[in-house]
């Protein structure tokens, strides 16, 4: 499972259809049929033919908010974020379903990496109709990205109430709880994600880091063992698994786990440093200083990578 969820064609289509029947601007049956065909082609990934039909609609009705909205979705899913924003803003002028357009504007900004703009648009969307699960989910991710962790907790809790069976929501809620130092609730959120999807690997990693930070090496060991079983090609998983094994006195096992990390990623000098300490048993002052600061730096780097990847390929399978 990837750690952040992409702006998928399916999500865009479903949200588009939510507003379609409520009258974003379809003027007659012929326009409705054209738009229906355009949406179907869009859902199939056939953007070119979908856009041809949108063009036909806009030639006869340049204020058709549904057609403009679909045009914006095509541009957004093609990676033309600036052009998509301009088109969504045009659709906003003529739409009776402004909350949906604000949502699409927020998704577009989110996918473009403009978190402040995404936050503004999502806030405007939430001020309109009853917020959907997706709106609450993405709003929570944006709040997390902006460092507003209490708000992220609130929004992701709201999202989990609307869709308690979504593991990605619980995972991101767990990350948010960690930031406000509610570690017991973070572990519960990670457990919910795992119970819903036993193949979801990332919650195991973050559970392990919590247990390890509190010195519970046995629980950390179990968590990292599960993580490495689900994500065997992640060198960081093996590195932290080795740390938990070593902390629990399983020196030989920790060396084997660390060698696995080195096999996957031989360019990480820090792994070799740890291996030298583990194999020689030289817990000198230099060796002790290596352990925690380097470990935290690696964790911070990992979290940063996860967060950035989350903006572009986010948290769902």
C-alpha cells in the first residue's frame, strides 16, 4: 500500500457525478447526453475524445458549469494544474454547486503541491454543503502538511466517522496523533488500519518506532518483524528491526537484519557504522553517540519523504 493516495480518475468521476444530477449547468437533453458521454470517456482515461465533446458543449453554451468542471478535471488529471485552476474558477462563476468546484480547486492545488491554496479552497468547500469523506480526508492531510496537527486530528477523526472502514484515514490519523504526542491514540489508530487491511505495512513501521522510543523493545521487535515481512525491500525497515533486536539482546539476529539492510542499500554508510558496533561490541562513547542522533535523523528524513510522496501519490492502494 502506498503512503499517500493519488487523485484518481475514479474519485474525480464520482465527485463529478455527485453534482451532475443537481444541475451544474446542463441546459437540455442533448447537452446532457453529450456530457454523459464525455464523463464516460474521461472515466476510461480517454481525455482527448472527452475534451472534444466538452468543446462541442462549450461552443453552444460557454457558461455550462458542468462542461467547464469536466474540462478542469481533464486538465488536472493531465498535470496541467495552472490551466485547471483557471478553468475551475470559470466554472465557479456559473455553478450552483460551488462546494464541489471548491473541492476540485483544492484537489488541484493539493496535487500541485500548493498547500496554502488547497487549505483555503477546502475550507470554502467545507463551509458549503455537508463535507464528504474525501473532503475531510484531504483537508486533514493538508492541515498535517501545514503543521496544524490539532486540526488534522479533528478533520481525520471526522473522516473516520464517515468511513470507519478506510485504513488510510486511520493511518494518517495515527501520524497526526503522534505530532500532538498522544501516542496511545496513535497506536490505536494504527491498529485500526491494520485490522481493516492486514497487508497495510506502514502502520507496523510507525508502531515500532513508538514502542522503540519508549524502550519497549519486545513490542518494537514484533512490529518491525511484521513490517519487514510485508515490505521486505525496505532497507529502513531492516535497519530499525536490527536496532530493536539488538536492544533486546539478540545480537546475532540484529547483525543478520542489519546485513539485510546493507544488501538492499549498500550506499548507506550509517548501516556500516552500526554493523561495526554490533560485530565488535564496541559501545564506546562515539558508538553511543551514533545510535540516537543518527536514528532520529533517518526517521525525520523518512517522514519528510513520506509526506512529500503523499502529496503526489497518496495513501491508498
